[in-house]
C-alpha cells in the first residue's frame, strides 16, 4: 500500500475532478502492475495497472488507495468491473470512496464476485494523499495549504519589506515541488507590489506544472492576474488544491475564514528583529480559541532550515 500511495502522489494536483489514486498489483511476491490516475482523470489507476499486468493479474492481489469505482461513465467502464474481469483474487483498499455513486458499492460488487476485500489499510496516509478530492467532497471547496517561510522570531521580511531570501536553496526547492502539486496559487496585492513574484515552478522537468495564479484583492486588478474578491471564492475555482503563499493579510484572511487545512512552515535559523510579521489579525477573542486546532503531521530538515507540516483538526 505504501508503494500505491507513492504512485498516487504523482497525480496530485493533476487529476481533478477525479481523485489521484494509486494501484499496485502483486503476484507471488512480485509486482506485476503499477498505475496511478493520469492527468485529467483518465485512465484510472486500476486500468493502468491491469493493462501492465496483463494475464499475470489473474489470482493476484491489487492494492488500491481508494475503493474501485462502481459506476460506468461516458469516459470509461467501472474499475470494479475491470478487476472482476481480470480475475484478481484479492483487493486491498485504503479508503472507501465518498462519491455516492460508489460509496461501498465497488467493494460489494467485488465481494459478490468472490474476490476477497480488505479495507482500511493505510487509511490515514491515503486521506493525506487524496486530501484535495476528499475536501471537495466533504466541504464543497478545494483543500487549502498555507505556506510560510519564517525567521526564528516569526518574521517573513525585513522592516522595509525585503524578503529574498529567508530560507535556503533546499527549502525553496521543496516549496517549488509543493507548487507543482497544486492547481492554483494565491497571493495578496502587497506581495505582488513588493516582490513581483513569478509563482511558477522552477524545477527541472516540472516547469509545465506551474499553478494558475490568483490575487486576493477587494478590487479587480488591471495587471492580467486572475482575481479572488474574498477567500470563500475558492469554492468556484477548478481543481482541488490551492496554495496560499502570502503575505500577512492574505494568510490572516484565509485563517480567519477557517479555510486553511494544512500549514507548511519553513523556518530558517536567523533572527530578524523588527521586521514584517507572518500573519495579521485573525480575530481570536481569547487565547483558549487558539488551542486544539492544529496537529503536527510531519517535520524534516531541509539543509539548514526546518519544515513543519500541520493539519487542521476537523470533526
């Protein structure tokens, strides 16, 4: 399942409105097929893996990060039917599909065909991998990541606004990788005026995966940028993944609207002192309201900088 989840990550930010699914087919302890949802949503991961496996799929085990779909569409047959036709012996599923057209029906169809199904293997990791699809289904909007590059004392720029560069090369490369996994990126007018950012992906081989650029502003810009009048307008954007990169007012606007699902905090081992704060007022009435909202999901060292990833706690 870990291999299937790694494959699913390849499609993140490129498969909407379909989920980014990964599939690995194993027979006699050997991988005979691998697949992940392709750009635009087709072919599905299972179809790709079964095509690679061919006759070796018969009697094999398929590891899938999301329940195989049970509904046929104009774009292709149901993956549950593909697995049945291939005569796999067992299917291991990380998550059930919340799409009401499948939601348990895919698993039921597999079992009715005599295929053994094991559920909830790697479920927590699958929720993170397919967070965009799941957030769109549950909340009717894209999954939002807020990225902050900070000094040790929580500053994002000098007092005069200069901010290049807070973090080092490794952290900046990682931030570009994150950009490549999002369909859209949002900044405020102040960031554009201060930095004139390109907001593209500058990693070799991933240049074509630069996200669409949006400016959050009360007034429509005349610089050719796409426009968001308020944070809630992200619900109408195509795609399932939004990256918010700055500045302090834009970060505060998304946080105060409770629209941030994930925090990427890159911390450099520097102290700035009297500089620009990372986040503006988010409207907390008391300190107690700040507790219990976030859980740390990951952390790692990137050169001399530290990355901490936090996820919003939601019921």
